[in-house]
C-alpha cells in the first residue's frame, strides 16, 4: 500500500487535519509489520488491507486528533490490552512527545509491539508484558479498545488514571451505558461517533 492510498483511506478520520510525510512513513512501516506478523500470530481477524487501515489505524488516529489537538502534548499515556498496538502506537505517531506505556500480557503480541517500537525508532515507549491489574503506576491518559472482560477492565483503567487525568475508550454503542453506570464518579463527555462506523464511539472520561 502506498503512502498516498493510506492517506486517502485515513482522511475521513482526520477531518481536515493532515499527516506529515514522516508520519505516513511510520504508519506504512507499522502496517507492513502488522501484515507480516499477522501471518504467524493472531493480531487482527481482519484480512483486507483497506479494512485494517480504516478500522485500526483510522479509528486510533480519530481518537488521537480529538485527544491531542496540539500534537506537541507531553503527557503520559497507558494503553491497556494493546494487542497489535491500537490505539497507543498511532497516538504516539500523532503526538511524538507522549510518554507511552503499552500493556499487553500476551508474550507474542508484546514481542510484536517491541519490534514495532524498535523498527520505528520511537522514543519514550515501553512495553509491559503483564496484566494491568498488577500495575501501580498512573498516567495522564488511560486508553483501551476491544478488550476482553470490558466491565472488569473499567475499574482497572480508572485506578491507573491520575487524579485530574482522562480515560479514553473506543467502544460499541451497547457498552456506553455500562461504562457510565460502572464508573459513576467519572465525568463522561458525550460519546463521539467514529467515522465510517455504524455503532462505534469514542468516550472520554474525566477522573
């Protein structure tokens, strides 16, 4: 896939914003690594390259643009259950000053994440191959998407967010009320529909 075709696929998620040639190059390298590793380990069930770009990269960059309108933001971010690195790695590519921690308990997926970080020469990124429940550090922003045991992860994410920090979750519409009722002390912004999706939204909560 060329950088130009990737840019075209991502444009609905950026809504007027644009990616630099360096950002597109990083995303392209990341995409190629994802396809290569996905042939050996299960990183995504999607197989069509265009669908991988829009569903994973596009959705993550949509969140990045809303969470960090100023790309020089220097905040700490924890991404729970990173899997193939979404949304954490696109957040870092969008806002390079972020201090990013990717939390992935599956050893093979954690190895993939380390390879992407190495190949892209991304500074201030650490991969922790452990369960989020065991961590005690906190971050300015805690993110997750497509995790198992959604209701169990919510209080864990809340614990990892600093007081005054944020939570950002990419979820289906059926999970919105669950999030609101499970964390009553969190002040949630209205869900923001994700482009090209019938039922998925970004929810941002203020701790």
